[in-house]
C-alpha cells in the first residue's frame, strides 16, 4: 500500500509592522502654523490682529518633497535691533520646523514690516516668564469677508441710483455712469423712486460693512485678568456658583444658568430664606472673585 507523504509546513514569513507601510504628508498650512507660533514666542515680536485675513506674525511655506522654504512677516517692538530680531526668528523657525516636521529647511526669509511700541500683553508675557497671554475668545463675525464684498457692491448700487436721480433733476452735470460700456449703449430713465431706493440701498450696504468690521463681543470670562491665560464660559461659571451654593446649610437643591455676564441661581431650602440668600451670595461671590469682568449675580430662594 502506497504511503502518502505530506509536504512540510512552511514557516510564516516576517510580518511587516504597520509603521513600515503608508506615507506621511505634511500640509503646507501645518508648516506655516508652526512658523507663526514660533515667531510669536520671540520676546520682541508683537501679535497684531487683522480685520480681514491673518494678522501678524504671518508665514507662507512652499514644500517640495522633503524640503521647504518659508517667508515670515512679523511686527517688532520698538527699541530692539531689527537685524538681530530677524536673525533670531530665522534661527528659531528653522529649528522648530525641522524638529517638528522632519522637513529640511532650505531658506527662511524674515520680513519686519511694522515697528510699534510694546503692548501690555507683551509686558505681561515677559513678567510671566515668556508665556504669551491667551487671545480672548470672541463671537463669530456678524458677516464674513463675503459680506464686505456684498456691502461694497450694495453701496455702489445705491450711489449709482442716487447719482442718476440727481442727474435727472439737474443737480449733477451728466449721467452718473457712462451710457456706453463695452460697445453697448443703454439708457436709464429717471424715476421718482430712484432717490429713496438709492438711499435705502446705500444704508443697507453701510450696515453690512459695519456689521462685518465692528469688534466682536467677548464670549468668555477671564480667570486671571493680569495673565489672561485661562478663560471659561459663562455656563462653566454658573456651575461653579451652583457647586458653592449647594454647600450652604439647609439648601436642598440648586439650579444655575449663565449668559454673558449674568449668572442666575435658583435655590430650594427649608430654612430661613433671607439667611440662605445672604449666605449663598457671600459664598458664590467669593468663589467667582477672580473672574473678569465680574459676573452679575441674581439669587432666587424658594422655600420647600
């Protein structure tokens, strides 16, 4: 009887580790962000906000393979040698980009495009051992950059309508706009509604422009006004207030809401209402003493 011989099992080959497969791509904006943060940490570099687009410091990176080239724009504080500031920023940016991304840096161009007195935030940062004060959280703009363009277009239309009406009544010599554009001739017949419509449209455009460019309101409360390193939401401040109020004797329940600078507490108690209200106000005020601006506290006590 023939005997069947099975082939010996082959030993499994080496398994490639997950880290040996795939590829790593570093986005251009990530490199730019590293350069901006590094430049901002320099003691003589000021942080400046912009109404539209990015403020200063601002970086632009070009990546080719595993190499990169950067251009950094900064504003320097008055009294510092600009060539020394630029050299130190170039050195720091090169070191951090290479260390954090693994990319080789071929060139870093530093442009000092503004010189201004040192701000209070820069002085606070130096006093805090070089820690940059946090930027205060603010609400979103009422209108974006598209709103600026729309506002300008609307204002232009309003000015044209007003001009056409003034031209029709003889207060303006000639038409407000040329009668022939790109080889096409057109006529605008003056109507009685042109003037009020033009004024209304121009006002709408101005309102849009103001809504876009006006300073945005603060949405958080700063914990330490001197350092401005930590911010909390009004709802979190309300939780702190409720936690303190719940520890008052004879308080059986607390609910709290926070909006803007106002914190409203509703407490339930089986004790004396005036005593409870006074103690709640005292402990909550002490708990929230470090917040700026100081919250407005409203306490309602209900007897069970």
